[in-house]
C-alpha cells in the first residue's frame, strides 16, 4: 500500500477566536490528483495555507514527505517548499517581467545553477506547456489560457514532487479549461508529480480527479475516490455531483 506524501491529522485552524477548520484528518497519496471541494468560505484555502505553513495550525499535525512540518524552522521548511510548486488562481505573474524572467524566479532563488543551465531549463519548461513562442512576451500580451500555462511553467520550474493548483480553470472557457486539464495530467505523468487542486468545475473534476476531499463548514464530510464520491449518499456531496454546484 502506498504511503501518503501529505498526512494531516486532527488539524484545527483558527482566525482569532473563530474556528475555521475542526479536527481535519486526511492523506494525500503520491502521483494522484486529489481535488478539494466545498462551498465558499468552507475552509479549502485555509487548509492549503495551513499545510504550507502560511498559517500556523492552532492544533494538530501536518506531515509532508513523512516529516512533521508544524514545528520546523524556516530553513528546514524552505527545503520542503523547494519540492512543492504552486499554481495560483490568477497566475500571479509579474507583469513587468517577460515570461522567461517569470519562470526564472524559482530557479534563481532556490538553486545555484549557472545562467546557461537555467536558460536551458526555462526553455524546456516553456516547451512542455507549449509556450516556446512566447518566451520574451510579457503577461499583458498573453490570453487567459496562455497566462495559466506560463504560471504552470513557473510552478514546475524546479521539477516539484507536489503541485498545488488553486482554481486553475477559473475564468477560462470550457475548451481552454479542458486543454489545461490535459496539460496538467500530461505533466503529472511526465514529472511523476502529486497534484492537489482546489476547483468547483465539475467537468474538470471528472477529467482529472483520482480522489475527492469534501469540506463543509470547516469539517471533513468526505474523503475517497472519485467513483466513491459519485455514489455516496452524503447529501452535500451527492447534490454537487448531481447539479454541479453548491
């Protein structure tokens, strides 16, 4: 049986006195696509931020690569973070920089590679996302789908073991969304990545998900395979898979 690459146990997250996540326990397995679902304000983004130590959990355990990260110092956790890529909802590209320079950022910050090697790695990554023609363009010159692919190239610049995507299809038309899903799956298989995705797009979930984590009002309602999610009698999960919305 596969060992989890991320393991969360009895996690409690708070903002001040308000409890956002209550007793969350879940495992994310290597080389699978795990989709995190739930209504607005249910705690999906808070869960990701607690896993990545952007917020310190109020209680509980978070293990990544079988290492407890909640009590790690900054240097130790930076080593963990260097193995995790992040695709932000809006892409978070720096508008003043070319696509080449955007993708270069993690390579320049986290490696001591020569300029020549970095240049070659950037070209490889842009080729993987079909953006070699846009190397020296700036974000304002790209379409929405191209911006997502450029941000994806930056997220995989360091060949991460884990890729976390926050609403990757947000703002994209159905054809572009489907194309992005196909690209994410291709990269997962090519780079042997574990992928965690926050999304509400039902078509996308059917295309890419191996496992579903469903959160409602800060509590874990469901954790299982996509097929199990489609057959469950849990009302909130059943409703989502029947109507495609919360």
